[in-house]
């Protein structure tokens, strides 16, 4: 099931506003968040337009969380953060997804929630492509 107004469902211009698709995983897609004040920040978005993790079967939940884990391992390997924070929101988009936000001691606020859309650091296309290739190589 898809929602024509959802960036995760439709991709294209809707997704381009904030992210770049890296690849499909088992039951989700991995997306690089364009705002990169936290180097390596990504989103894992479930394949179908469901709002809540309780809207999918236990098996699908386990597969989704396996995708989240696979992406997190790749981020650890590619960027060596001190911690990856995980955020599951969706108040406005209502599409099951999880933010994976690498944090680095001495470079980030520590002990608090990451800022959702800080608009601090955007990269050039070549830099995004290099980052995406680095993540893909670590998946």
C-alpha cells in the first residue's frame, strides 16, 4: 500500500527535499538524510505505508529491526561514531521509519536528544555520492 503524498512511498521530488535513497534492504529502504551535521545520518523507512510498528506482524517487525541493525552496523563501520541514536517519529508523515543519528563525543551535544532538522550542514552532490558509496560498501 502506498500514499501519494508520502515521500517514503513516492520518492522523487518529495524525497529529494530531505533525502537520497541509498538502497533497498529486506523490508525497507535506506535513505541518506541530506542535512549532515551528524555525519552518516540516515533513515530506514518500512516498505509499506503503515503508521505504527504495531500495524505490522511480529515477523515483519523483526525483519524491519534487522534492517535497522544492518544499517547501524554499516554506519559504525563507515564513520566510527561513539554512539548511534535511534529516533522513531512520524507525527506528520505517519510512515513507519527510524532515524539513525551517529554522534561523536566532542563534536555533538551529549546526553540529549538530537535536533530533528538543524539545517546546519548540506553537502555537494559529489560528497553525498562518496558518503553513499562508503555506506553501501559497509552493508
